[in-house]
């Protein structure tokens, strides 16, 4: 029920406008979003790097409606990759295909992403582009685009995809990506999907996550486990130790501003930990969907608001 409410709120435009203008909204965005500009994201990334954390930077935005908006978004990512290299930061980038123009022209989105992957591949050292997953209407198109770009030898290991454990198709999609050697970020999923497409019960989503997690860890490729669920983190640690899977053969991933204690604990214990750092003005739908992904985080957010 709470998850459904949060997903509904993520699409409520009037509430979004009010939240983005309010003082509480500004406090929320300041706690869980790096800021509005590239320099904000770079500043936060440098701080996290000094604490032993790697980073994936995401410019918030999706579903652009013009080719010019898509080109501007791609240009911002180009600048971001340049600055990451210049400042020698331990960071890659994450992007959404609808931000790159998928709804406007699929070829435009392909061209924009291909240019960024090519840039990442030729950096010193080479970098990486993560193509985020959106709602189920985009799943196949996203995986098709990633697979097409990954076929080029120069792009291999320079881009990856995201799989959402709440989708019933995810086991099949994982097998497809692993067959091609494509790196995966595994998350639970944060869009409103019908029962025939997605598991509705948290227990089912969690169970599918654990099944897929075990498959990824045994695949031999370098994947990311994106979760704040401490029970799942512990299960991954136990599984890795039991199967003699080294700590540096995969990474945990968490969102900026959430479970900093657990992030730091993982680093202290020698596990790899990457923080997903979003920046930009469009923080409201992002935050609502992240809360819907794990409603237990709502209590954490409210506690932080009361302390600030």
C-alpha cells in the first residue's frame, strides 16, 4: 500500500511543484541530491572518493520531448566525463535513454549514447557508462541498445545495463546479458507495474533479487548489487565467502545520503562500495521512486528531516 502511494506521488505534478519550492523540499534535495550543477556532483564525488567510496554520477532527467534537449543532456555528460578524467576522480556515469532522446528518435538516443561510450572507452584510464532501466515499456529497447553497442569490440566492458528484480522477465534478461558478457547493476525496481509484469509482494521481489544475485556472483563478470536492504547485503556476503568469490570481483551500490553507516562499514571490511550520486533540479520523482523501491527508507528520511 505504501509503495503504491509513493509511486502515485512520484507522478503527481502539482505536489512535485509544491515540494520543489518548499523549504522541506530543499532540505530533502540537499540531503539526497548532490546539487543542481556539474560542479556540485564533482565536489560530492571528491569527498566520497576520499572516504574510499567509488561513485556513479547521474544527471537527473528523463522523457525529453525535443532533439535539442537530448543533445544538451548528452553534452552535459560529455563535459562530466571530461571533468572526471581531469580531476582524476573514481567515478563513472549513469544515464537514462529517454533523457538521451529515445522517445523523440531512437537513432538519436543510440548516437548520443554511442558517442559517450566511445569517449569513456578512450579515456585514460578507460571509464564506464551505465544505462539505467526505466519502466517496463522501455525494458526490451534498453537491452537491445546496450547489446548492440556492446557488440563492438572497442565498447566491450565500457557500458552496462540495469536489471530490476521485481520484473518477472528479469531471469530471462539476466541470462541474455550474461551470454554477451554485459555487466549488470541489480536493483529491486521503482516503477508502477501491473501484476502480470511485476511481482507485487515484497517477499517475492526480495526472493527474486537473491536468486539473481547468486547467478551474477557466480558468473565471473564484475557486477553491482544495488540495495540498502541489510539482510540482502549480509546474504550476499555469506554467499560470496561460501563460494570463494573474492571481495574485489563485484561491488555493492547504494544511493547518496542513504545508509552511510552501512556504506562505511562495507568499505572498512574490504568490500567494494559505489555510491550513486544524482544531481540536477528534477529530484522529486527520483526521490519518490527510490522510497517506493524500499519504503523502509521513508522512516530514515523522516528522521533525517527532524534532525536537520
